[in-house]
C-alpha cells in the first residue's frame, strides 16, 4: 500500500520530538508556577519570575 512507510518514518521522529518538546514546556511551566507562588506575580518586581 502506497504511503504507509512514509508516515511510519515521520511518526517515530515526531514522537521523539514531541516528547522532548513536552518535557521542555512542562519544566518551564513548573518554574513559572513556583516563581509566581514564591514572590510577587508581577514580572517587574519578581526577578525569579522574570528569569523563568
């Protein structure tokens, strides 16, 4: 059947890339949440939040 092997290759690469992207966004989201809870929710007055 035409086309199946092409998607199979893309599927594996996309899966790895999506897993890595998900890990990065989860990490950033946690950092932002912790920074907002520890200090002020204002970016200008919270250097940790500004860095995250």
